[in-house]
């Protein structure tokens, strides 16, 4: 993808269950934002397809989906949203969560994304987060979140594989937000980070 055609993007970053999907879903209802959750893309894929079978095999064990398969599925989803005009790159700021999930993906996504901010949602106690994810699994019927061993494996992988991603970005663009506050307070903090980016984005395309 040519440099000028990269998607202007803000990353929602943080451990499992921290509220990336919740906040991204709220932002998706605000004109000028398009939220894309890689986890939601994985969960919506046809598990009868070859790619779907592979994805389900990984996420059901709490493992990360391999880079090549992740990028293939992600790019297919983005292209489809653009074709349907659900996502208008010249009008919408992309709010992406769930990628990059490892240091190697940081390099791969550079050809597709121009990242203006990394919003790091920081969580509290691990045990609180585990219980929070299990409650969400029951509420949203998310089978990949129902098994406590799988949940703990996901946290382990986050610490070992995903957390180092933060070190790959300039600290000036990383904004740390305490997610233990109310959802409204977290949203306000996120908007404080993203509105200036959105304003710049629209200004460049007027």
C-alpha cells in the first residue's frame, strides 16, 4: 500500500478484558470514528471455513493467531468494510484494537497504518480482571472467555508477547488511561486524546 494511502489510526491497547471493545464500541457511534476489533473479526469468521477452523483452534486455547493468518483476515475485513462504505478512510479515523499483538506485527502494520496515538488502558489487580472477563463471557456468550485456564493463558501471553509492543512506539504518542474509573470517565479521557487527531485528520482532507 502506498505511503499516502495508509489508514490514519489510533490504537486501543491493553490487556484482555480491560474495556477496549466497550470503549471502541462507544466511539463507533460517533460520526468520524470507525472502530475495528480484531478479536471481533476473529469471532465472527465462519468456523466452517479453513481460516475459521484455524482461528478457532488458536483462540479456544487462549493462543495468539499467527501473524500471516492474522494479517490476511484483518486485511480482508478492512477491504470489505471499505467496499461497503461502512468505513470511509478519508472521513473516518480508524480506532483499532487487538493489533499489533507482537513486536513482529508492529513492522508489518506500518505499510497499512499511520498511527497517531496509542491509548494504553491500564488495569488493576489480575484476579479482578479474570473475574471481569468471566462475567463478560456469561453475559455475551463468549466461549473463548469462559475457561479460567484459557483466560490466565491469555494474560500470560499478553505479558510475554504483547506488552513489549509498547516499547516499539515513541513514548510521546502513548497515552496511559486508568480503566478502573467509570466508563464515562475513561471515554472522556480517550476523547481528549482522539479529538485533536480527528480534527487534524479532517483538516487534511477538506
